[in-house]
């Protein structure tokens, strides 16, 4: 393809470089994204009014792409809050305590429960729930608190969060800017994700076993779970209907997943099925807990809290995504004029003509950039960039866009979502009363081993 670069392309490239440097400096990139969206709009339209309109178009387009994800996260968080108030969550988790009798088993139970909760309601809810209820039991069974934090972090913020298969928040952002569907991203990129997770968790568990041998299986825990949170959870009264809801909730979601499989739903349709199920579960729980009349107000309160969380989680992504959509699939909806493809894709085509590139350097570049963007402590801030780069390189070099996007997503989320950045692991370290930096140290080698394996598998798939 014959590409002619102009001032619009150069200002967009400069914007990308500035934003990437800002991420590496661990600063928020929202303002630079706004600035360069305005500058891009100014050059494209030739007027200040046009620039302002471009900024609005970028936000509205990003909102359209991410709106269902915001809604899904909000509904799941609302459901989690209702479950916590009613005591349903404790009925779902406390039966596992009888299985937590040995440190090795504790590692996988803590991690497994954290993984399930992360998939359904994101890791923030899992940290308080698993950390407050199960970690004290694991520590009494001989598991050092530092390794309880590692298990929760690696399974939740690493393995599951890097795919986010149910709520699809991460995949939705990446796929949106990559010009593909979430279903395509997951169905094509899952071997890359799985290889990364299996290697990372295996290395982490081996390190745990070596540390336990070094201790001689005498578990002098490097800290203790946060007793205040544990006591706060225990003081909350359990509603008589909580036991019913502990059975009703899994049945509802099992039926929803069954419906998804039977109807062959995928992507947004599958997410909508889960959103509707979450609403039903929350309404039923509120009615059983407060009665029909009071539930009218209580449900709105839960919904408001959930939507507030969803908006907060995606506020930065809207501004960042607005800028990066100009580089890919959203250019025709955001900038005035006619464009055959996004500005970043033009650069990729031009680069592919000037400098021959192969699978290996492109995959390594995607992983490195993804990791660098994650240094800001937010696994989501770099996802729009990774989706745009995957679209650009994949189209220009005839490579699988979904595989490239998955590599970038893994780098963003594992690093920044996250397992090796101290400020990303602070919540899990705090509830286990251990040093966040020490958790990161124990996660460092397993995480990089997993990402390196993911790169190898990605090259094989391209």
C-alpha cells in the first residue's frame, strides 16, 4: 500500500511517544491524550471549533465501545455488595475452610477462589473476601502470609485478570481498538494466555515449595492477615435467607452460562446475558433481605454504588481510548474527512515498506511496550495502545491481530494489573499484612518467565 505521511500523521506519532514516555515515568496519561486529541483535531479540521468537536467525538465513540463493559462491571459490583451485606458471600466461601489443612493445598484453594471471584466480580472484591475469610485459616494451617498474598495476587490479578473472560473489561478495550471482537481475541489468543499463566503459576508454586523447605515446614509467617478486616466481616450479621441465596446465585449463573453455550452467544451478547442475570440475582437478594417496599430503595443504592465503580474504573480508559481509536477503527467517526484506515495503521504500513520486520521482533516489541505501559500501575491504561499497535502491525505485516493483541494485553495486565508493580499489589499485601515490595519480588521471576513463554507461543501461532 502506498502511504503518504503528512502533518496529521506526525502529530499523532509525537503524541504516542509523549504518552508512552509519560507512562514510563509513572504519570497519568489522560491530559496528554486530551491535548494530542485536540491537536490532531485542529490539524484535521483547521479550526479550534473543529478540534473541540473532535475531542467530543472521541469521547462519545469510546463510550459507545466501552459502555457495555462499564454496565457489566457496575452490575457485578452491585451484586457483590448486596451479597456482602446479606452474608451470602460467607456461605459460599467458608465451607472451603475444611479443605485448607496443608500449605500446598492452601496455595491452590486461595488462588482458585480468588480466580473465580476475579472472573465474576473483578479482583477488588476478591481481595477483601478471600483475604478476610480464608487467609487466616491458611496461615493457621502453616502457610506464610506472604505466600497467601502471592497466591491471591498471581491467580487473581495475573492469571484471570489478564484474560477477564466473563466481564471482558480488559479484552473489550483491547479488542475495541484492535478492530476485532472480544470473542475473536479470546478464541484465538487463549493459547498465548494459557501458556503464560501455566508457566508463571508453576514457577511461583515451585518457589513456594522451595521456600517452605528452607523453612523446614515451620511456618513462621512473615506477617498476619489484617485482623481488623477479618473481625469486621465476622461482626456483620448473616441474614436467614443468605443460605438460600448462596444456592440460588450459582444456579442462576450456571443456567446463564448454559444458555450462552446453547444459543452460541459470544462477545457482547454473552456479556449481556450475564448482566441480566446479575440484575435478577441482586433484585431477588434485596427483596429477601429487606422486603419488597424497602428493596425498592436498597436496589437503587446498590446499583448506584456499582455504576460509580464502573465509571471510575473506565474514566481514564475513555480519554485514552478516544485518542488511540484515531489510530485505528474509530478514525472515520472521530476526525472530519475521509480516511482509508487509522493513522497508526498508516505508520505501520509505511514502516513495513521501509524496514522489513518479522514475527519475532514484533512480538517482543508488543510484550515490552505492554510491560512498559503497565509500569504506571494500571493494567488498563495501556490496553488502547496495545490494541491499536496490534491492528497496525497485524494489518501491515499480515500477522494475526488477535495473537498480537493478546501478547500486548498480557504485558499490560500482568505487570500493571498487576503482579510486579508495588502500587498494584498494595491491597492484597495490606490485607495479608505483608510488604508489597516483597510480594513483587516473589512474583518477578515467575511473571517474566510466563511472559517470555507467551512470546514463544505467539511466534508459533503467527
